[in-house]
């Protein structure tokens, strides 16, 4: 994803804090973990994972977690103020090591793609937080080499009201019915059983969606117990 695209996402979230395609929760005072749905394709409707960096007023930057790489961007007016370095040391890297349980992090910084100025700034930040160069573009940080002394995780989940839980349950039931109808159309109008082509079958998916509604009370109970 390009720097311009990530900046566009940050600006959108600053204009619309409750943007419907973004679900997020705090992991520290100035960092939120977010799932953001950007582009849906024929085969993929999964969100992308971002760490959103904020100050007292607005979002100032974001780190895209691509699992095999991290792509960070700070809004131009907030650069060289330490926001990224602090967020990485205090929250993002500790979260990836301690909560996600990764044993090492790998990033790539390509001067040809981002220009000399951005390359030097990103490289400086990476080295400050503990990454080590293995070539001109690639850096590695192992958990055992990271300094956890600045860790300041404060993970908070907002929760869902009883009304929101009920709405989710209704939505799951409606989706389950749609899947069941699609299964019947294929089976009765095409004369082909979807179960012969896919595991789990559409009927299995419909049942699991309906059954999941019975688990929502348990999920909320455990949330309350752990809060």
C-alpha cells in the first residue's frame, strides 16, 4: 500500500472518527489497533490491520501490519516529533511480541520506492527502536534483542451493549438464511449439491452462523469477567 493511500486513510479517520469500515480499540494511551476494510475483491473480504498513532487532538500516523513487513507513515506536519519512535517502543513492538507472539519482526525500507529523505528518516527510526540491518533494504528485530523497558501497554476493549449484541445476532441469522437460500437455489435449480464441491458446505456454514448466535452471551460474559 502506498504512502498516499495510508495518508488518505488517516485523514478520513480524522474527519470521520466513527468510520463504519474501521473497528478499533486502544492498546496504549496513544495507539489503537484497527481492522480497516479497504478493498474487497472476488476472493478477499478481510480487513487490513493498522496501528493508529494519535496525539491529544487527532491521528498523526499509522503502521500497517503486513505480517512479513511493517509499513509506517506519519502525516507530514507531525514528522520529526518522535511520535513514531515512541509508539513503536511503547506499544506496537511490545504488542507484536507479547500479544501476537511473534518471535521476530522484519521490515523493508527501499530508497528507490520512497526517496532518499524518507529512506533516511525510516532507517533512523528503525535503528533507534532496535532493528538491525541485514542488507541495504531489509532489517530484522528479534524479541530477545528488544528493549522492553519502555513498554506501556494499556489494552482496553470498549465492549458492546445488550442492544448491539442483539443486532449482531439478528444480522447473523439473516446472513445464515441468505446462505441457506443460495444453497437451495443451487441444489434445486441447478441439480447440483454444493456439498459435493466445497467443505464446509453452504449448509454447514449456514448452521454455524446460526449456532454462533447462541455463543454471544458467553462471549460477553467472559468479556465482563476479564474486564
